[in-house]
């Protein structure tokens, strides 16, 4: 991504080559609508540290967990659109919630109240089974599920989350039926699968990696459109179900009305951060792939993801807990 001479220059030179609307003139707050320590928070903190150096301003993380991310997103949408408040949120919060909570009036509208800036990263997901389940590939899993006619159960971290809807998408694409067993988080879900109470789970690659390597679970496939660098011997679902791809992605947005120059500044600096090979290598070890593409690319992606998950939610009649 080619940056302009002004943006490539030193921060001290910015006032000489940029209008006031192209410069962030104070501390930046990144609202993360999740508790500290999760994947989106880890990525946001890595971006914040490097962005601070790039723009010459303090960049702080404001964690606002709870409420499916709704309170945090509402706060970001109501912020002054001057580039000093940005939002980094997950696929579920940005592309799933609008339809999942279709019967509840959300206090914001992503398309109306925000401008997409950058696709920041995505956490890889994986299909895993208990070793007692007599399947060793996605083809065998689909055949087995069809023979069970909806009786094959799977665990997920909760209703309406990425893993749940990823399985609904797999069912729609393969013609197999599965029975959902939702849990309040990944930890209790893994506990029951490891104990043999539920034979199948979708969760992050990193979350299941140690269990797979210890032989406690069998990895059938990763859900991204290509194999994971962490587990290159495990196929992608798309090798069995063409066109299937799911990544729990994270995106950066700003309140509508933020000057285009500041949008470009944020996009270009974040793109530069994400292209750092050292950072990429660090995140690959955590099952996180860094994003790329233009601001317009992310806007189109967000719109397509919202439509895709909206259809799955309506067709599967998914309602929140």
C-alpha cells in the first residue's frame, strides 16, 4: 500500500503538509467492546502501541465488556468524530449482532453510524472431535452426521457466536444436520467435549491446539480458506466444501463524520503496522492472521459478511439467549 509523502514523513513535518483535518491532535482512545485478555483485546493493544509511535500521540485501550459488545459500540458511535475515538470489534459484534438482535432495537446502526477503516486481523477456527467419534476427515464427518439425521451434537461457546454460526453455515453448505449444545464460553465447552459428553466442537485453533497435540482431540479441519501455519497437515474445510471459509475477524471503524483525511491517516498507519513481518510472525503463533486491503475493501467485506450471517441467522431461526 503506497503512502503519500506527507504520511510517510516524520510526525513533526505533518503540520507543514497536511490540513488540520488530516491530523489527530490529541490522545486516541480505542474502544474494545470486550474484556481484557481476549483475542480482539490482544490485537488492539499491539496496534495501539505501534500506532502511538506512528502518529505521535498517546493511544489507550478502553475495554467495555459485557452486553454482547452493544454498550461499547454505542459509546464509540456517539463519540466526537475527530479521530480520537476508534472502535475495534469482532465479526460477531459488527456483522452478526444486527440480525441476531433483530427483534431488539439496537442503540446504533453500524452502516449509518460508523465508517469502516481497516480489516485488522482474524482468529483461525477449527473443527475438532473426541477420539471416540469414528470419523477422521470432514468427508467422514458429513457422512456420519447425515446418517445420524440431526442427532450428532456439537459444542460451542454460545448461541449466535462465530463457532455456532460457522456450524450452521457448514450444515447449509453440506446438507448435514447437527444438534447445537451451547455453553457460556469456550472453557466449559471444551471440558464436556474432552469428557466425551459431546463429541464435536468448533473453537479457535489456539484454544484447541494443546488438546490436539496431546491426542485428547482430533483435528478435522480449519475453517479459513487455507490451511493454518500452526497446523499445516490439517486441511481447510474448503477442500471438502468448496467456497466455505470462516474466520473470526476484527475490524477498525470510526464514527461517521470523521474527516476523510483522518480516516486515510488511520488506515495507512494501521496497514503499515499490519505489514510488519515481525508482528505477523508473533501473531501466527497465536493463530491470528493479520488483515490487509484498502478501506473500500473492508467496507465491501463488512457488507458481505453482514448479509451472509444475516441469512444464516434468519434461515436457521437463531435467537439470542
